[in-house]
């Protein structure tokens, strides 16, 4: 029996973003139609009064918090105040307003960066707060951890039905392709595409290329979110538990497979058809050397990723070209 139903009024905070679009798409594919959506011009998630008023008027039954200020290593490292404060405000405003307006289910999207820099690999959910964070994005991570803890506290104190998913690195249609201010896959796509179009002999990439990363196509995340909303009750007998037999309130979402940044760059250059040289700037930071999620718990519940990386990268490049031709690519 599903924990949400087709008649529920659903609000996706951040429905215009990459993750939000895929979650909306996945819900529609399952037959959900009763959405209450708000554009940024009509609802400022940083404004607590606006958010509370909007919830008072619309009363959503199900809330998915996919809105966040996001960026790559350079952006996180350069604007820590913005990443910390804006994400704290978004999380607090949406979660508190959901609780006070008696939302029946809330799904909070975290990030794999919440885990310690030197966590045992693959990283289990129980690793949260067991060590220091990666310093290049610790402010973003702290904001996400605060959102998780707020959800946990509301469940413990008031039995509010809030759950949290921790996706690994996302990629796919609708991403930000800025060469220096984006995540690794869209940044590489932009760099290699530009170099090919302009017959540039070499492309400079950050770091050594040695770090290992796991990547999840955003459409897989969409399916995981719908699966969790419909099936995951942390208090159920078959629900995932930690090593102390306590119910888990966060679940990792990923593929369980990783790849070196160097090999990733080679694959993307091959897909794009770039024939030049790839240079690695060792003066730039690598970030965490390995970050692979343990996804056994969500797999045991019945969800598995379905999009192979090579297929997802080809799809993403095709989407980039389409968005570029329409003038919609964010570069």
C-alpha cells in the first residue's frame, strides 16, 4: 500500500531545477497530477513570511524539498557564506512551514557531501557526523546536515513524517554547464565542446584527475524519490536500521559504482569527439579523493539505479546540444 496517493496535493520546492524537474517528471509518470507549484518570482524561499503565507493558502499534503543553492568546488570555496546562509534559510522555512501546516509527508534532499572526508568506503548512512568534512564545501554540507537534523527532530518530538535521501553526484538534462562554476560533468562537457568547436589543441582540467567519484543520472534520482515517498516508512518492520537496531531516517541514493575523474574526462571527450590533449592542473584542489556511497539499504527496499553512466553521458550531451540550440543552456 502506497504511503501517498494520487489525490494528494504535492509541492516540489525547486521544481524548475535539475533535480526538481526529474522528480516532477517521475511523479507524473506514476499518475500524480495534483501539484501546487510556485515560481521563484511568486515565492521567495528565503523569506520566512512569504513561505508560511504560501503554505497557509495552499496546504500541500506532500512536500519535496529539492530547492538549494548549489555549485562546484570553486563556487563553494569562494562563497561559503552564501552557500551556508541561503541553504539554512530554505531548509528552515520550508520544513517548518510544512510541519505547522500539517503536511503528511515531507521528503528532504540532502547530498553525499554531508559525510566525513575520510569516511570508510563505501560510505554508510551511519557515518554521518563521525568525522570532519571536506573543507572546500563544508558550509554547504553543514546546511544540509542541519536540514536532516531538523527533519529527525520533528519526527522524534512530534512524530512528523519527514524522510531524507542522500543522493550522490548528480548529472543530466538541465544542469548548469558553466566551465568553472558548475559540477564536474557539465563543466567538462562545456570545456570539451568549446574546445572542439574552436579547434583548441588542449583542455585544462582541475587537480590530478585521480579522485574517484560516483555519478547518478538525475532521472534515476526522480524514480528513487517517488519510490521513497510511496514505500519507505522508517517505522515499518522491514525498514532499514542502523548497527544499533534503530530506524534510519536517511537513505543513500546512488549506483554503488565509481570512476576516476581522469577516466571520466576521457569518456566525455570521446563522446564529444574532441581530439586534443587533456592537461591536469595540479595546483588546483582535488577535493575528497574517494566518495562512494553504500546503497545496500535502499536496494534492499527494492530500488535500484537503471541508467548506465555511458548511456547517461551520451543523453546529457545530446540534451546540452539541444538546450544550446534553443538558447536555454546555462553556460
